[in-house]
């Protein structure tokens, strides 16, 4: 049981009359699907790529009114001055953590000979000081890392307008 020529022609016309894009109204997101070209593309893609493929999500730019002009990207959370301060905080903090770990290992391996009083209590004081210094460096390093962070946004390719991804 096959289709006659009129049925095939009618179905092709029906596919061509379908809308070329689907609009989700509240926020202007558009998911473009060209039905006739999508069918051809899907036939030419291997099965693994079909499973990994995501639909194209295109957003209209509100500033320049370019249709589908917003693309996902990452931008710095803070200004260049704040990023510089974050770098100045993060790098010495990482070095401080490394030094405190080395000091703790040396104090433990040498059995307290580097201690303040030369007794076995000196090793405990050295290890505690190393742990405290490590914790302080860890907190300041986290603050520096936060200042260096980036945020994910949609950015217009024409005018540079930025829309936060929520």
C-alpha cells in the first residue's frame, strides 16, 4: 500500500506551509526549526550525533531588535580593577597555602626540632600555626577566586547588549 502522486504532493505542500519558526511569547525566545531542511539534516547525521544534538535557542535582541542576535557567552562578573584586586589576593593565597603545607610536613618529619621550645610540644605548635595559616590563606584565596569569576549571559553579536541567563 503506497501513496499516489497527489498524496505525496499534498504532503510536501503541507510541510512547506508550516511556520519556519516557533515563538514562545512571554520573553521573546525563538526556537528555529526549518522543517524541510531539518529532515534532510537529520538523515545525514550519524546516530551518535543525533543523540547529542541540542535544539538551537535563539533570542531576539531588545536593544537593536535583531532577530536571533543573542548568543550565549561568559563575561567577567566585576570590573577590571576588581579582577586585578582578586588576582593580587588569589596568587599570594595559593602560595601561602603551599608554604603552610610544606612547613607542616617539615615539622612533622623532623619531630619537633624546629619547635619554639625544642620540646615535643613545639611540633604541635608548629603544626597548629601551619593549619591556621592554611585556613586564612584558603579564605582569602576563595575571595580572590570569587572576584576573578565569570557569569553566563546572552550577548548580542551586533550591539553588545547583555542579558543575564537566569
